[in-house]
C-alpha cells in the first residue's frame, strides 16, 4: 500500500511539475518572442533563436535591455518635446517683435500721422526696417530647415579661401568702420589656401562669424582671420579682442535664437540664428566648429575645411 502511494505521489509530482514547467516556459517563450519581434521586426532572425537555451537568463537579459532602451527613448522624446516648445516659443517671440512694431507704425499713420510729411516718412522707414528684419528671420529659418532636411545641395568646388576672406572683409568694411574695428589677415596667413567646399555657403559662414565679432567687439578693436595647413584640411581661425563670452554660455552658443547679450543683438539687427546656421553649414560639409573665449579679452572660432587635391 505504501509502495503504491509512493509511486502515485511521485508520478503525480512529476506530471504536475512537467505541466507547470511547460506552462511557465510557454509563457516566457511568448514574452521572449515578443521582445525579439519588437527588436527585429523586419528580419527573420527570430526563427533562429534557440529557445531551448537558458531561456530564463535570456528573458531576464532581454527585459532589462528592453527596459533600458524604452527609458532612453522616453528621455529623448522628453528632450525633443522641450526643445520643440522652446523653439516654437522663440519663433513666436522673434516674429511678434517686428510684427507688433509694424502694426504700431501703421496705426500711427492711419490715426493721422500720414498727413504729417515728417512723421509719415519716419514711420514708413521704421516699418520698412521691421519688414526687413522679419524677412531675415524667415530666410534664416528656411536656410536651417533646408540644411537639416538635406534639401540644400552643396555646390562643392575648389577655390582660394584666402581670396574669399578678402571679399568678405570688403563687403563688411563700412560696418566695421562704424565701430572703428580693423579686419585683418593674421600674420603668416596672407597667401593662397585652396579648399574643396561650397563657396557661397562658406562665404555665409565667414560673414556670420565676422559680423558676430563686430557686434560683440570693442570700439577700436580688431578681428583677425588666420589659416593653418593641417595636411588633409585647412584650419580657419576667426579671432577678435572683443568683450568675450562668459563660460556659462559656451555650450549653448550654437543653439537657435540663443543670445549671450539679447539687447545688443537686437540693437545690431541680429536674428539669433547666425551661429546656428554656421554650425549646420559646416556639418553639411562633414566638418565641425569650436569656440574658445575669455570673458573681457576676446573670442576665437575655429573650423576646418577639406583641402583641395
């Protein structure tokens, strides 16, 4: 009797254990398959997965990895949402400023100012300046959008970047003279440096950097541009002895609409997009830009261009 009970108990235990294990494994295998399907939905790698291996260990590893990836994705989405909100807020603010100015000037004219020759000319000129600023903001936003989406096709060719700098200096000479700032080629760099890039886009980079140095320069200051041969690349360095930049601003300097000195930038007619455009243009060339600055002493921007063969 005891033997029969023992055999019955053992058989029941084995069957129960087998069924329980089989049930649990089926559920775990389903989870494992689901995770792998999510990870690699476009391939048939799942068919090769060895589900008879250490399934518990594999599931634990996969679930941990899956959780980490989802957490990273959520964090990235939150960052993107914050950036989107900041960007929309900045765009709204930047567009409203000239629009409200235009609205104010037009209302003044409609309320009788148009009958006064001195007032109407003055306010029409102000309205025209506000429209021009509005157009600059829209043009810069369009340029960044095209650069980010890859719509802007680069027209790369060989040219002398040294000659291009002279052209940029000539175009900005009057603006620099207003601040009595000298635009100069650094000693040892006054010779030809041939690069392979989109000349007009690099012109925009140089204009934006030099204009920036004039805006934040000191009266009677100087802006230098130097070139250095780095074997496969030419290093371009734009240096000024202006007011410099506080270190707390350096990490955000190339963000859209970010301004170190908001009042000075708007007084000088900036859109807050100049350095962001510079960064995007150079990234489109698969190059980068760096900045170093000492507050009260000056700032240096450096970027590389591919050397022409």
